C-alpha cells in the first residue's frame, strides 16, 4: 500500500496544482482533496471531499481514508468567496485548530506539512537586514494575515509537542509569483500604475509558483539521505529586487505618495475590488523583507529553479507590456542618472 495524502485548500489554484503533481509520485496510492467549496479546476485522479475544516468533521475524513500525510494549504490572506476579514481569520486559525485536533487523534498520521509565510516576520523600520528562521519579529502584528500566520504556527508547534512521532514541516514562503499567481502582491503588480511610498524603495524577494509546488512535494515525501523533512524553513529564490527595479521591468510607472495618501489609496482600491491593498502590504512596500534560505538548502535539501529576478521575469512576461516599454524606461532612467552625476 502506498501513501494516502490529504490536501486542504484544493479549490485554490495552488492546491489544485499540488494535488495533480503529488499524484504522479510513485509511492502515493491516493490523494484526498478537501475544501469548503468545489474546485473550478480538475484534480486529476484525486478524490474530492467537500468539507469545512473549521468543523469537527475533518477528523472523520482522516479516519475514513486512513490518511498518513496531511498537507495544509488552506491558509491565505484572501478568501475565495466574498466575505469579511473575520471569516478569513476564522478559516485560517479555527480551521487549522480543528485540523490539528483531528490529526492528533488520528494514529495513522505520520507527516504534516503546513504552508506558512514570511509575513510572520512582519515589516518595520527596525528589521534586521536578513531574517533567519529563529529571528523574532521586531513589531508584534496588530491584526490581519500576519497575526493569523503567527497564531497558526503557534498551534502547529503545540501539535508537534503533543505528537512527537509526527514529522512536521512549516514552510514560510516569500511572496509567490508566476504566470498564474493570484496573490495580493501579484494583483498589485498588475495595476497600470503602481502606488509607492514616497522616499522608500524596499527590497523584495519572490518564490516561483512552480518551486512552491516542488518544495511542497519534497516536504510531503520521504526524506532523502542526508536531509530532514521536518522543521521550519524559509522558502525564497536567490537574490532581491528593489521595488523600483520591479516597476521598470514591468514597464509600469510609479506614483509616489505620502504614507497617509497611500493608505487612503489602499482603502479605495479595496473598496472597488481592484486589489487587496492591505496595511500589511503597505508596510511591505515601505520597508521590504529579506530572508535567509540556508536551512532550505542544507537541511530540507531543496534548490529552487528560479531566482527572485527569474521569478519576476516570468511573471512580467505573462503580464504583457506596460504603459512604458521596460527598455525605453531603463534608457530614460540611465540618462537622468548621467545628467545628475555630471551636473
């Protein structure tokens, strides 16, 4: 008998991609996809179970299918269906609590993989140049997705203490981009004009959606010799991009605004449903965030195919040309810099 893998959040595009990928693994016998809403994409040969992980029914699904591997992807800053921020938090935090409670009672469960985010470190003016997995956030989250992620990881650590026999991997992903990315930051970069914070040019890191699927597959599988598929890992492509560099490569003009004005702009964009321009995203676009990925390579044994710049280039190709062709925009910037240098 091969492995039986349960995947939450399969109605999202990433969840669907991962299910189709894990089905191709030779040691996987069955995959059970769980979500509160039916997916709009196919799940290959996986079995779909319509269930809300916020409800105790999750325990029944684990027991019925004798699941040994759980991959929890149903943690997100944006929900699929319209609703309040409170419902998103409930899905992230209460859903994780219920799922972990079900895993604790299921003796068949041997491995747990949880999708987290580098949002757990926050973004502030007091941040270190680079975050490692053991670096504490310099500012406590006041709310939003960052607070959800902090609480989710606390519950996962509690589960790991209660079930030391289960291999637990927490993957803290940098900003996910790619041709099909549906993240808030991808929506921001698709705007025809990019609002920015006047006086700031933050450093950003990205991870390609293809690499996300592959590292999830690796974490959910049996460890290779010399690697360990448990622990907490930052996942990001090599290198960084400045926000100004990203805008030029997209051919998007920027609109520098004072912080109060950009907060108002974010509220207006959310109100008309253009993008989820949250307070957390504004802090990221002010202070940026960079993480160390040594553990990802040396302990987990994963090497991303895409660098941060390569990830963004693939995303930019899918976006199409902006208002300003990147080549002409770069030439104009170079000419301005030359004039400034030579007076």
